[in-house]
């Protein structure tokens, strides 16, 4: 503030600080003529301060009361920073080609889905959608140059988008998601010996670090298939004696089903990933010049977990405020986060005034509700004998 009052406005003499006014603004006194003056208000400085305090509350753990200070209240804090919700930050498109990009989506309680791309643990792109559909994933991938390796969770929409937008990129299926899918079908404690052995093979996936270990795992997986192939093909037929014990949803005209259907689904999770060539891509010799990931833990634990904690701290927000919160967190955690005030525009804190609609002319139709007195209703101010009832 002293820079705006470098010289006295009366004699152009030098100034020195001289306490504060009753409003809390710094007072300056001229060393030559003794004239007292205060600094000129700077709305831009006030806006930078307000949005900084707003983000300190939104992205941190401090309460509004703590940030409001001793002389103001949380209500004042909300009133002064209400305009900050209108700021729409966006991740900058840098055009940098990354060796590895991880992709995942996170659903908000307001039915919005944030599709996120990260590289080196930092967010690089964001796309809003209602579901993880192929068109939305394509819109996200088009924002980022094709990397050498993509790590994904295995969604069909994402796989289709990668083939369309990044056809040359190698794909690694997240091994932790494979383990979760197998566990979903087999449960934590499978009842059959085949299920227990298959779950043990799935748990061994995340411990593989070399090509030899991957080859040994494939040998063990093939041995499991040779041993339990008859069990996978076993069928149960619909007969009059088994009609009451059917526990699967049958199609019209279906007369049989696989007896161990959940075991087949768990097996197919791993065999389909192997056939697609996405099970051990991180061990590809052409990717040996950098440390390729086999899981999406960087985006699951480093990004999505933090976003869920943010939304949990501010639970009850509207759908638009939830979106703004996610955008601000990603923008402020990118590789080179900009100053928040760079996103602020005058229309954010001074929105255009909407004129009051003109009053329509009287149509002559009796009004159903009004505030005027009506003698017909017996309401209003009564004078003299008119206010008494007749005997």
C-alpha cells in the first residue's frame, strides 16, 4: 500500500507510517508538511485476499470461524467469499508427451462423474460426464498427447476410447482391480479347493517384478486350468425336481446353466486380460527406460482418496459446488499450479444486474390472493355502526 502513496499529495514530501484509522486502514503522515492521508483502496488486492482465504478453507481443514478472525463471523466470511464459487478454474493443456498416463473416474454424490488423467502423480486433464462412457473418455484423451503406456482399471468404455484416440499406446490393466474382481466373484473365503487356488493365484499377481516370475505364474495358471477344466464346464439342467432350487436368473427358453458360474467369471477376469495382452505390459522390454506401473494406485490413493476426503469434509454441498471443489483441488495440485487470482475475472465478483420484470397491466380478472382490504370479505377497517352485527 505504501507504493501507492510514495509521495505526499500536498507537498510531494516523503511519507511515514502513522498508526491506523478507526476502520483499520494504515495512516501515513508527511515528514515535511505533516499532512495525514490513507492509502487508496485496491479492489484487486482485496479479491486476491478473499479467494486465497476461500481456498484455504475449501482445500484445507480450517473452519470458517477460524479464518474469519476475531472481528468478523463465519457468516461474514461466507458473504465476502460467495463470489468465489463463480470462478471456473481449468487444468492447463501443456501438450507435454508423458511416458505413462493413469486414467480413472470418480463419482460424486450429485451423480456427476469426474474422469481424471494423471502423469507422474499430478493431474493433467479433467472431463465431466454422467457415466464412464466411451464418448466422454474420448473427450478426455483428446486433451492429452498419446503416451507410451496407459494404466487403466479395465472399463469397456475406456478401452474403446483408447483404441480410437491412442491406438499406438500400450495398455496395462490394473492388477489390483483384477484382484478385486476375482474377490468379488469368489469372496474372501472360497468354499471349493479350485476357488481357493484361483484366489491365491490372483493375489500373487502384484508380487511379480520380473519376466521370469510372470512366466512361472502363467505356467501355474495354465496348470490350474488343466486341472479344473471339467469343473468349469460342468452344467446343471433344469428339470422338474430342480425347479425349486434354481438360484440363477434364466433367460426365456433356457434349460441349463454352468454349475460353477462364479468360478468361471473369476477365471475369465484373468484369462481375458492375458488374451488382450494387458496383464504384464509393465514388464515389456521396450518400456525398461522408465519404471512402468502395474496398478492405478497413484490415482486411486493419491488423487481419488483426497477428493473423497474433501467432499466428505464439505458434505451437503450442491452439485455445482461439488464440481467447483474438485476442479480447484486438481488445479492447485497440478505440476505447476498458477496463482488463484489468475482465474478471477470482473464478472465473477460483479455479476450483471438482472432488471426487475415490468409489471403487467390489469386484466380485470378477480385476483385469487391479494393484500388489499375487501369489504365483501368483511375485512378491513370498520367505522361506526357498520362494524356491529344486526340483531
